[in-house]
C-alpha cells in the first residue's frame, strides 16, 4: 500500500513538472513568435523571455543605445488585457501592485530604476483562442 502511494505521488509530481514545463514552453513560444518589433522602428534588438523560475523578462535596446528592462515574477501576475485586432495589438500584463521592475540604461535623461504595475508587449497575428490559451498558461504558472 505504501509503495502504491509513493508511486502515485511520484507520478503526480512528474505530471505537475511536465505540465509546468509544457506551460512554460507554450507561453514562451507564443510571446516570442507574436512579438511585433515593427511597432517601433527605432528598436535595434529585443529579448523577451519566460524563465523556468516563472519570471517574465523583457529587454529593448534602441539604435541610440538606450535600453529598457522590465521584469516580474508570475506569482504577482493579476490579469492580462488585450487591445487591438487579430492582425496587430498590445498585450498588457498586469501585476497585483508595483511588482514590475523597470530600469533604463544609457538614457540621455539619466538612468532610472522604478516600479510599475504592468508591462505592455506589442504583438501581431494572435487569435482570440491563442490569447485565451496564453492567459490560461500564465495563470497556471502563477500557482505552480
């Protein structure tokens, strides 16, 4: 009986890990493939990542050398809004409070470290079903 319980618990743990990994991969792929860099012609390069420890990290580097960096842990995720069409729009990831780290570097106005309640990500080609699935995966990762 104890052996069956141990196997069941290991099996449950494996499925939880597999589900978490699957959610991480799907959400990461969705964000990376749909990111719309064409919205800002001054953008030189960008990096958007959903890390294994459930942090969303978004870095933008402009032609002038100015950098913007945003980061928050999905445990602080509150909701996701979308404005736009299935051709082009903006995802707004909202947190429970001032949980988004915002940093700027090489800014002529001076480097800034601050906090925010959201990250806005320009996207293209997302259908309603994909947005629903992204929200479901982010909410899953929030609690796992």
